[in-house]
């Protein structure tokens, strides 16, 4: 079984690529979904976040106010590091568990680990290949503004808060270009899958 790490900068189209892979019937371990699960009500990470950032990051129903927490961490590197210290070890443990589960119980020739921070969190060491979805920065910014309904300054902050595409390319085995439409993206993914499973 091959484990592929799928990553890409914010609004590069990584999630679209992940959905295409799911349509091809390939299991996807999604770090974003795991990140949401570990901050559900009653989970230790949620309490740790509340103790670190204060009650203001918690909604009235006790759930995490992601938007408010995002405002705090995306404008202050120190705060982002604090959040990452809480989240990353737990996400990593869960991803390792799920890869092991597929290795033991699965007949799939390929599984995907979908993670925006695959490289930053050293998760690339868990996978056989890194696939990096890239888009020009102008395209990224306009997608981000449209998707999150934010202004250009906020969009730039979010892109700048991440490792640059140039740095990520050093770790990538496969570059998937997402400057065009979904058909173009799908075609590239299909080519890579065919290469893995001739």
C-alpha cells in the first residue's frame, strides 16, 4: 500500500484535489476533519485552548469559536505557535493510528493523507510520496477572498502566515498545477494514479 501525502497552500485547491481522489474511490485521511474532531465538546484539546486563549474563543454553547480564534492566531505568530503546540501532537497521533489501521485491514493500493501542514508538521516522513497542489498567488488570494468573504489584507496575512510554495516544492515528489479548471486538475490526478497503479 502506498501512502500519499497531499498538501498545498491555503486556497490552492488541495481540498478540491482531495474530493477528486475520493471520487476515484481512494480513502482519504483528512487532517482538517481530525483537527475538528479533537476540539469537540469534552475533548482535552478544547479545554487546553480555552485555558490558553481565554473564554472569548468559546461560543455560548461551549463549542470553539473558530473565526475569533483565527483572528488571534493569524495576526500573531507567537499565538499561532501556542495553538499549534496544542493541536499538532494530537493530529499526528491520530493520523499515525489511521495509517496503521489501513495497513493492517485494507486492500487499497493507495491511501491519501490530506494535510495543509504536511511539511511543517514533518508528516511527510510518514508518507511514500508528497503531492503538492499549487496555484499562482493572485489566484490563491482571489479564491481566498471569495471563499472566506475577507478583504485583500486579511487574505495576504493568511497566505504569508504559511510556508511559501517555493519552500514546499523542495519536499514535493509531484507538483499538481491548479491554475485552470477542475477538468485540468482531475486529469493530472488521474495521470499520477495511473502511474502508481499501472
